[in-house]
C-alpha cells in the first residue's frame, strides 16, 4: 500500500475487514482495552499543556494537534477491542476512568517544576509508548492489531521528536542541566506505577470487584512487560538518554538497558535472563 504522506492517517485507513478473531491474544486484549482509555484522554492532557504553556501559541498549536492524534489512537484501539469482545462497553468504562483520574488541567505551572522538565517528561512518555506498541505489533499475529500498532508506534516516535524539538528550545531558555533532566526522567518513569495505568486496567476489565491499585498495576505489568524484548528496551533507553542530554549510544546505554531488562524481568517474574532474551530475538 502506498500511503499519502501529506496527511495523517484516519481510522478508515485501517484494514478492518482483515480482522481475525482466532488470532486475538486474550492477555493482549486486556492491556489494549486499558491503552484505549489512556490514549482517548488526550484532550485532557492538551488542556493541561496549553495552560502550562499559556504564552506559547506555537507549542499550544502543536499540543492540540498531538492530542487529536492521541484521541484517534484511543478510537481505533477501542474499536478493535469491541470487535474482539463485543460486550466491551468502551463509553461506559471510559466515563468511569475519566471521572476517577483527574489531571491538574488548571495548573499554570508544570508539575515538573519547569517547562523544559515538562517536555522531558513528555519525551519519556512518547518513547515508552512507541516501544510498547512496537513490542505488541511484533508479538501479535492478528493482522488488524499489527497494522494499528505499526501506525501508532510511528506516531509516537514522531511525537517524541516534536516534544524534543520544543524541549531543546526551553532547555536554552531555562538552562535546565542534565542532572535535573535526569531526575525528571526518573520521576516520570516511576509514575508508571501510579493510579492512571492501574485504574485504566481496572476500568477496562473489572467485573464489579473493588479497585485495588497494587493488584491492578501488578496485573497490568505482568501482561504488558511480558511482550518486551531486549531490543525494545535498548531503543527506548537510547532515546531517553538523548532527551536527558547524555550520549545516546555507548557503554552506559548498554548498562542501563541491561538493568532495565533485569528490572522488567523481576517485575513480571520472568525466568529468562537478559542474555537468553537477546539471543532468542537476535
């Protein structure tokens, strides 16, 4: 298929008629439902960013365009999830999610302390999601999900570049050093275990049982991290280092990637070592 590079793709570009229910991974379906919740909430994130960058119309315009694409990600993911599970009521479950997860949209200053820090955090998120959807695409045999993940992963890496460009501008203005950017990055990674992902997983998949954050984040991580391979982590670490200001390729990158893989293995209870994982996926 030859794609028109002058426009962004739409849900109509997805080959929905190729959907194969026999190739749906039940565990992947659980985290796709959760991802649809977070992605569809993009307009709320844009409201927050536009308030933080209230005197920067160029960035505000970029943030609004970014949010439209994020919402579209949620739309196609939820549509696929409803094809895989016709009983999945996305609208009702998203209403529950959006009522519970309240972002500081009225904030006039970044919760990261600086605008540069805010953009570093956004870079971290986009890197993580691009790696995530790449891992899902490589793990599934369902053709529609493969195409959705391919398109979203490309969008997310483009979003990384967008936020990185604005981050470089604010780095010059605010003179935020590497150590402070590193601390922002570590803090943002730590937020992967906060209520947003845990409750997204719960809202998307619960059967009426009470919400238990630790149990839900453990269930989410067990599903999601299980699809990662060493190459996905290495790519993410490389781009994270670039946003922080460290040399993106080198010994430190390799060490950090190995540590990250070790951490993921511990979190999901994998028996496979990093070296075995590398050999199996080389």
